[in-house]
């Protein structure tokens, strides 16, 4: 493993004091997966807290905030590292925080690893010998892409189920049957979790998944899908096989999400963009739960979901707070759900005004966001491909880019200051004139400020009493 030189020097000092430093947790897992480790967490055996502090003191100030937990924070080479002593945890109350933690320097490495949630996170690395230390079969589970609990103490922390959910999505893992059984046994403990911790795991799933459907499968297998009824309602919900050969709405949603994370819009997006797109795709068919029925189409009885896109808006507004999502995400995600079929509805022949108005309707989401959701929706129906649908999506992108509204909604070119510059006094009578100007701008009556001023002069000549 490539270890920062300054950290290697600290390891030498710890060994000189009689300690045994081990890299633990996610950095070892990520390294074995071929990913670049970002956070190096160190567990030190053979020293007590004061001995560890003295060995690290020459490298700079040490933060003693975590002393009661046996954690020492040290800044090395501009980065902060956690050095911890092995510790025991005992359950003292309900919820994620109901633990008593006590450092125990003489604890064996096997017992220390057993307190971790999953075997793939219980791996350690000896930097002196360059070898993996694996007391619980984590390396084999990582190769097999299996998420397995380390010990029966797993049930003491219900947050671990949601950690399983996001780990499965991030690393394309499946849940071991015996671990799924433990998850089901603590299903009701979900209500003990603080909402911010619930969102923390959802956020990782949104922003870091390589196969989001694997995370949804964990929720289903663990029984925790019941805590998210908007998603649970999709499981087993039928779709017309001719249009959706892949299966029910839950299967379709998972396939759409897996398609999303392959798109440049998601891969190149920042964390906020990834949240918006992942949640938009997750929720895009929520409305089918209340609108799906059988009706005659093309002289056959088929499964249809008329109006499901509009019906999904209010359901999305209920779901996002349930997972603790920040409030600003609602206004970004809801319009993507409500308008995800816009390329099928009234847009057979794209007009500039139609695209401008669509960009305005979905603000603060963008046409580019909507296109990513539309594309994911289309790709989530394997092996079905509609070249006509793809053409409409491409045409929408082309028009939006030409009109410069792909990444932002159009804004009014004519404002109150322009009316003042024409000699008018401010007042509530400005609003009808400004609204009319903006509507005409969306219709393409003018494209710049000069054209807008000319439009307004004509408007005032035609309506001499409008602004008195």
C-alpha cells in the first residue's frame, strides 16, 4: 500500500516505543478493491494512551478531544490522522449512540476487529511487514462480493443495516443470508435512529454508488424496505410487458438507477448534482403506485399508469423528508419527477417556446438534469430500445443548447428598472407589464435587452393607460 511518507515516519516512532500500528477499516478495503485510499485510520496495539501521545508529540500538536474513547488526532504533513487504541464497546441503551466505549490497549487484534460491522471492514494492514491481517474472512468475502456481519454484536447498532445498504450500492455487494436475517431481527430499531444519520447513509448511496440497485436489494432482503413505503409500493407493481419487458416497477427503477451512474451527467457531477439525479430517478415512477390499472389500449387490455408523473410529485415531497434529505432537494427533484415524460407529451415537434417554457417550469432543476432522468428511464427497460424516444431526447438537448437553456432557466430580460428608465413611476401596476414582457420573451418575441425595450415601448403605445 502506498502510505504517505510522513505517516510511515510516525509508524516508526510508534514501533520504537513498543507499539504495533495497523491500518484499519476502509483504507484497507479500498486498497484491495484497487481504489486509492483516502482516509488512513490507524489502530495501535501495545501502548497506552499516554505512551501513544508521547511517541507522536515530536510530529506536532495532538488533539486530545477523543481521549475518553482512546482516539488521538494528529496533523501530519497538512493532513489530520486518527490514531486509536483498541477498545471494547458495550450496549447501554437504545439507538445508534447507546454504547459505552472503553480503550483497552491489551485487547487482542482478533477481538478488536470483531467490533467492526462487516468482515470487509474488519481487515487490517501491517505497514512494517506489508501484509494483510484478516481474522474474520473479509478478504474472501471481498473477492466474492459478499457483505457479511463480523459478529453477533451486529444487532446492537441498527445503523449498520443502512450502512449495508450504501456499501452494497457503492461496491456492488450482495447481503449474506445470515446477515439479512439479523437485519430483519432488528427491523423495528429503525425508529431509534436520528434522521441525520439515516440521511448520511442515503447520501453516500446517492453520491458514491456504482450499482445503486444492489443497495435497494439489500433494503428488500433485510425487510427494511418497509420503512420507505414509497419505494416498497413499487415492489411487485406490474407494468405492461410489451413496454417494460424487464419486470415490475421496482426492478425497472433499479435498472434506471444503474443506467444513471454510467452517464456523464452523474459521473462528472458534483455531490449536489448526483443527489438530485439519483433521487430524481429513484422517485420518477413513485406515482405509478396510485395510478396503475388495466385498460384497453390498441384493442388490448394492458397495464397503464395514466398521469403517474404528476401523481409522483406529492409522493416525492413525502419521501424526501422521510430519509432526512435537505429541504432544497425537494424543489430540485420534484419537477424532474413531474416532467420526466415531457419528451412524449406535446413535444413531437419541438418549438423554441416549448423548450423555454419547460426550462422555466422545472427550475431550479435544469433541462440537462431532466435529460439525464429521461435517458435513465429509457435505458431501464432492457432489452427494449426505442430509437424514436432517443431521438426526441437528443432533439430536446439540441434545442436547449441552441437556446442556452440546457443548464439554466431563462430569466426575464426586462425588469422594473427598465420601466423606470422609460419614465414610469414604480408601483403594483408594473407587474402586468413585466409579466407580459416575460411571456413574450418565452414566445421568442425578443432575444436581448434592446429587443425587450423595443417590445415594451410598443406595449406602452398600445396600452397608454396600463401603467397610470
